[in-house]
């Protein structure tokens, strides 16, 4: 080989290496995004699972029923959460035997104290800081597991706010969504795959479903607002309105995945069933549907996870209201986890930021669990014909 | 009596009735069988036949009452409807049971009903489309009665500011007139979409090339699920990430470079939206690249090309239509994405070229107009539907173009 062509070959190999590096970089970049993202959320959110408490002498006197602030010494009372004080009168009414006693208790600290003890930016005054430091040095403060976060609804006081009512709301909304979209979607898929003849109507419906899958989710919110709320009169912010809106949104996802599952059942099964005299519905319900059930289930779980993380259409139908108590029915005003994350993320008070991240961690854990279930289900029941 | 309680009663009454009907119908058919008659259908179809005839009239009547109630023509108290419908169910069930005999073509009848049921379920998705189009168009038409289409499409100032005063009948008090020129909103939307695609297209495409052309099975087995995780993250979480982490970081970088950046800059939601779209682009392009016939690659290798030369000169040109379609779908995603921009982009419409300035998008204005306390028929609220209509038209057009492109591509390689 002469010198020139050798040189050009070397250049081409160098170009090859460079191209491969570009491609690998892209993949690495995507991985880096993922790592940065998760470590950022975890580092912001994990502290919210612990909550500051202060050990104080609580003297339960008769006056505490009217003036709860009298229960503790005046010096520490402004380090303690107002949420704790608010609950005192009720506690005394329920346990009248407490009146007249003095006990040493761990009580919920104020949100700012909590942030100070976690070395985060806070709005504490200098005097309060020295007091908190003194309490800390005497082991009168601790970070305990944050049960409030899981048992309470939203609150205007960050230290006593939790995800409970949002989680209950999410369950209600998901029940409505799945109760609507799962049967409708599977029936549609069965019709299109097994019953419909190939004519212009069927093709138009197919095109329509594919287009529905690509319509931005916020437009489903406009539909929900205009039709479910303004026309039909379903109460605003209710789980019913949100669930139906999300149900329409996840319908195309379920239809498309169910059709794929039905299609993967080979025709020989159908022909065998027809051959022994089964009707079309018997073929479907006795043979095709049971065989494609794992696939349909996988698709539905993925659709469920998608609907669970959706926010935009729910904002439009009003599901971002302040909901301190868990809803007790499908027509009560409710909020859902993503909407709660959205409201907290725009709250002005600092401690809400870590709660937002913690709520995100809980939501992500649930979603990853759902997706993992779907993957395992597919692996376990996957059949090759 | 709440609605839920009535529904509970309804189903508590219907389920045992249906159960009884099914068994009675089947029993009657089985008795005929025992008497030596030849049944037309399997016995359980006679049971289903009775159930079907029990419920169809009841469902029809309930639907009529519901429509009458909603239209406000006639409002019958719910308990009356409940009792009436249950009585109708019992009567129709008895009649159907009476008609059960061996020669009845129960299977055919039940099958036809099922077929209709399936067809009705299928129509719901069509109704959804019609519903979206109608609900958006109706309100948008009301809006265009107040603001001309031309002004909406070409105006460069969006200041609905005093629209709510006019709605309250105090229009004269403020001198500034409400203006609905959507150009700055579209400019912001396209700017953020452009930034997102600048991130998503190269990263998504190159990782797809790496996964389908270079990576071994093991790496592929790790990388593909990792990208799927990226796709499964809810958009509100991306929005939080953009607003709390990326925006301050960009402001910090801009300051160290001596530039001025707003916390609601367009760059941060753009970049994060790009990250969100990466898995979308990469999985679509991966499908397309893997579907290019191996013979094309082998033919190219046989001429002595390197792998990258084959990719650049053979694979990518062949996959080009598919990649274009993935790109268009990505754009349509970015245009309609809401939570990231609601949380990280600005509210103020701003016509500017600088991505470090605050900008707003179509979806932000829609959410802002519909989550406030404005009256539903104020111009600002209705403007949300006009914006929604444009969003719908643009995304539908992108989807249709992309599906045409991909169909041509599939025909070419006979997939």
C-alpha cells in the first residue's frame, strides 16, 4: 500500500473511533441525567422522612383547654409547632384524667426549628437559635421518624402536612379511571381485532385511536372541564371528574396494548376452536382472551402508572384544591399525589421544598414498583408460539 | 340520600336478580334437554339470553330518564326511578324466561348483543375525539366573537389584564384595553420546543445508533430499561427538577459569565423537556434503525467501509423517514407538554430571542386562565380554549404528517 492510501485509511479509522465515541457519549449523557436527577431528588427529599421533636414538660391544667400555650414553659413555646397546640384541647376532652398532671413528652417542633436542626435555611431569630442549640446540647431535641407525613393531609403548617389525603385521592381517582378505561379499552380492542370487518369505518376508528394517543394531555383537561363539569354537572375537583378525564386519556394506551396482546395469539388457536363449532364470542372468551390476559394486564398496569403521574388535565378540572381531610367519596373534593407535589412546590415556606421532594420519592417508588410488576408479569407469562 | 348510596342499592338489587335470572334460564333449557329436545345452543346461553333481555329495556329507560333529567325537562326523584327500573327488570326478565325453549336461537341473539356492546365501546373513543374537538371549538368560537381571529394570530401584545374588569361590568374604569395577540406566546412555545429538540434529537438519536449498531446484548439490556425509567418519570417531577435545581444553576452560570438570566428563563424548561423526550426519540429511532435490512449493511461492509461510514451513508439515509417521523412526534410532545413549563417557565408573554429571558407558552396560559377565579365566560378564560384549539390543530397535523411518513417508510421495507 502506498503512503497516501495508508494515511487515508488511518484517518478513516480515526473517524470511526470518533463517531463511536460520539454515540457512546450520548448514551452516557442520558445516564448522567438519570443519575443527577435521582441523586438530586433523593438528597433534597430524604430529610423530610425525619421530623424534629422537642422534649418538654407538659403541664395539663384546666386552663390549657382555653389557652393551649400555657401547657409548656413560655421560653420553649415558640419553638413548638402550633399544630401540636391546636390538638391539645381535644386531647384533654378525650382524656380528662390527664388534667392536673405534668408529664415529660416529645412534642412536634416548629417547621423552622426542624429546618434549623437539619442545617437548612430557616427563618429562626437569633434568640430562638441559641435556645434550640441549648436544647440540642442537653439532648432535648431529636429527629424522629415522620409519621405526620404519612398520616396527615395537607396543612398550612409545613411540619404537620402530609400526603395521606392526596394518596387516598389518588386511589379514588385510579379506581374511577380503571373502572372506566379497562373494560372499555379491552372491549374496543376485542371488537377491532376479532369482530370488525376491514372496511372504511374500522380504518377510520383505528386512525382516530392512534391520533387520540398523541393528543396533549392538557386537552383532555379542557374536555373534562367543558363536558363533565360544565355540561354534565359533575362536581369540580371531585375524584369522579378527574378519574373520568384520566380514563379517557388512558383509553388509547389500553386499546393499543390490548390489541397487540390479542394479535399475538396465533390464528391456529382460533381456527381450531371454530373447527369444533365455537361461535366467535366463544372463541374469544374461552381461548383468545385468557391467552392474551397477561399482555393486557401488563399494558393496563403501564397505563395505570401513566395516569397516576399525570397532572395537567387534573389541574384543569380543579384537582389542586387545598384538601386537609381525606375524601370520603367519589364526589368529594379531592387532590392527587402529583397535584399535591405541584401545590407544595409553589408554596412559599421553605420546609415545603423537602416535603415536595419526599412526596416525589414516594410517588416514584410506587410508579417504579408498578412498572416492575408489569415487566415481571411479562417475563413470567411471555409465550412464544 | 347520596348518589353513591342509590348506586349501591341499584347494584345490590341487580346482581342477585341477574344471578337468579341466569340460573332460571339455564334450568329451563336444561329441563327441555332432559325431556329429550335438542337444544339450539349450549344451556348457559339461555341464561345469558334472559339476563340480556332483562337489562336492555331497563338500561334504555334509565338512560332516557337521565337524559330528561340532564336536559331539565323532567326530574323524577331517584327512589321512584330506582323502584320503576327494578320493576321493569323483573317484568322483562319474566317475559324472557317465558320465551326460553329448546328451539330458541339463544347463542345467535346473545352473540349479536355482545357484538353491539363491543361496537358501542369502540364508539366511545370516537366520541372522545368528537368531544375534545367540540368542547374546544365551541368555546373558541365564543372567544373569536370577542376578539378577531386576525388579531389573535398576528397581534404581538397579550395583555388580558383588564378583561376581568369588563366581565364585571367595570370595563370603563381602566384605560388599558385587553389585547389578545398570541404571537409572543407562540414564540415562547417554539423557543422552548426548539431548545428541547436541540437536546433530545442528538442525544436520543446517537444513543439509539449506539444501542442498535455498537452495543452488545448486555449493555443493551441495561441501557434500554434505564431509558424507559427516564420515560416513566411523571412530568410534574421533571417540572420540580427544572424549577428547583436547573433554573438556579443556569442563573448561577449566567452570572459567572457576566450575563443576566431570569429565574423563569426558557433555557431550563427547554433542557429538562429535552431530557424528557430523549427516551421517546431513542426508542422510536431504535425501532426504525433495527428494521433496516441487514443485507444493506452487509453490502456496504463488503465494499470495505467502516461501521461509521456504513451508518452515515447507508443506514441513516435509509432510516431517514422514520427519524423524521420520530422528530415530529417529539415536537408534538414538546408543544403539548404542560407541567414542566407551568413550573419552570414564566407567566409573562415575552417576544424575545434571548433564551435567558422569561417566556411563556401556550400550555402555561391555558392552565393560568383556567385555574384562576375568573368567570367562565370572561374573555381570558375563553382565550384558553382558543389556544387549546391551535394546539390541537398543530399537534394533529404533526401526527398525521408523521404517520404518513412512517407508512411510506414501512411500505418501502415491507415491514
